[in-house]
């Protein structure tokens, strides 16, 4: 089975650090086990997904069941990657947990990862949030201090919480390395991975001078993706692990249509200016920032390409620009195509596929290897999802579900179907299943016909199971980003 969905997971538990509400047999010999007197349906639902996908052997008692041991050896390393993109939701009065992963899910995954690696293994939980995310505020929202305290007492030295970024920026609207505040960074360093001719940017029709990353100065972006180079600076912790567990949020994305498993890997980067997000200009001139020329869009194009790089040289001017831009947005003047935010974006899907190949096919020495060196699973947080102008300006949508897959393409195909997209119009998926030296999903050319097991969180006895093809999953009719309402 390629994946599973468990429905009717109604709500997150409220008491940190989200202890289970019962003693499960596989943890019965754990002297540090704590049990909550409040229901924790999330813990039980993730466990159900593990039971479905890594069942006990026929003669194995649940007291000996260790589901992730089939994926990581005792003494191994597990890296867990939740979505921790920002410490606020740009959509005022909307739930922050429609933007970021809820840590009740992270808690379950840490527990089973520790069970798998044993007392000599290590578990890392980390992300490279958006450049302007204040990690201290994010830690407060997620109560990471309580998790650190709990695991320091029951698994001392084994669980590490990491901000993968080497620096962060306070200035609104600019990534300027001269003004960056230095951070400790990834304790396992960074790997410069060059996909070269195996990159999705290895296309003679693309003009590298138009590539635009995450800052107003795109020199780093151009350098990383020209003269045969297609380089990504990947955080070391995802590279040195034996098992990578992706815990993305189920939400829409204004550039790509959706951001789930595959785009969550933007958060394993040490320099996001190595990530082309769009090509400057208009479709008719080789760009994909805007679909057509209009006086308004031409003005925005010239401001972005020529004025803002000059303003970016001054911290004060950029602060003033950020204030002005915020006022314009609140006044209803936000550009619906900002940053290539439409279905004709022909750049971001390439970057996303490249990142997934970097993770799955880079060995622990930093060398690309067609033989997959790393095990990988997803647990998608769709208890509260995000719809609208994602990934950071979303309204909450109570979808009450979790998704498990062993493959990022399958996770995103399930998500696209649930959101109401036509999989045939999603370039990320269409191009992702094509044959490649680094195949993301060998032997599959039709994502819509993949079978998915359906579970019900309100059926604890597992009396009913159902299997549907992805194309048979009922749409939950997400509100799409403005630039994706007429995708084709």
C-alpha cells in the first residue's frame, strides 16, 4: 500500500507535551512513560497509521512491536522535519496551526523514533523557517521548552531541537546577508549538492539571468544555477540521518497550488537564495513572474527588478519600504501575482523536484547516489489545514485527517485530489513521475490510480477498512489561491 488516510481526527490535544491517554503495549516497559487524563486522539491516530503500514509480525506480541525499526537500525539517526515556517499567520485572526505543524503529531513521532533507535541513537527535530521568523517566538508558541525538558529527563542527550538557518533577518522585505543576525546553524554543517545535468533547470530554454530567489539581490541565485551548475546548500542533519520523517502541513501555496510534503523541503536549506522561485518578467519574454503585460504589472516589475535592489543597500530604507508595502496590502492593493503566484509559474516546481532528489539521493558523504541511501516517510498534518493565499496567509479549514505515505509524490497527489485540483494540471506531479536518473517513484506513471487505505479514527476496533484510488477520493473543496482559481 502506497499510503493511508485516517479521517475524523477531531482536534488537537491541549496539554503540552501531549502525553498519550493510555499505556500502549509497546511502551509498557518504559519507566518514563506518562499518561494524560485527557483524550489524545492524535496520538492514537498516528499509532493507527503505523499499525497499518508497519504491522507486527504474525507471531509478534504488541509488547515487542517496534514499527520504525524496519526503517532505521538501533543506534541510528532519525531527522524529523515539521513545518515551522513562521511564528505568525499573515491572515489576521486565523489559526497559527493552519500555517505550521502541530507538535502533538511531532510528539508521537519522536516517541516511536526513540523506540526504534534505542538508547544509543539520536533524534533531531528541525527546520529552516522563513528568513524573518523569530525562532524564540516560535519556540514559545510550540512550547518547545516543555518538550526539551521532558526528553532531557527521559532520553538525556538523545533528542535535539535545531534551527537549520545560519542567520535570520529582522528587516521587512529583504534578505541582505550583510544585515543578517548570525545563528548557531546546523550542528552537522551544510552540504553543497550540485545536480548539474540532472537538475530540472538543465533546460536550454531557461535564461538563468532571470532566476529570482528569496531576496532582492538575485546574484547568488544566478551563480548557483548557471554555467552547468545547479547547486543547493542542504543542511547536514537531513543528510546524515538514516530515516527522514517529513511532517508537513496540508495547505495551499500561491506559487505551486499546494505545499505539503515536497515543498516542505524548502526548510532543509542553508541558503534560500539558491532556490529559484520564479523568473523575472512576463511569459512572452521568457519570464513567469506575470502572465501578461498590463500597466500595473509593468510598474511592479520595474520596481522589483531595478528599484528594490538599490533600496536593499540601506536597512532604514528597507524598513520604510516594508511599512509602505504593509499599508498598501491592508488597503487592498496586494499584487495577486506577487513572486510568480499563479498557475503558469514554470520555475518553482523545478526547484521543488530538485530539492527532493537532493534529499533522497545524497549519501552521508554529500555525494549524489542513484541508489537511495535514506529511508523516508510522511505524516501530513491535516487536522487543521490551510486554504487561500498560502503558504503564510491562510484561513483554517477543519479537515480532521492525517496522511501517511512512504513517498513525497504520493503525499502531494493525495493532497491535490483532496484540495480539488486536477492532477493533470499540476506540473510538480506530472513532471515528478517522469523517468529520470534519480527516479522519485519508479514503476508508476499514473498517480491518480494509486490505491490508498482509508481509516476512521472513531473506529478504534478497526472494524472497517476501505481502499480507494487517489482519483476516487472525495474533494474537500479548498479555497484556492487567486492565481490558481483557473489552473490549466
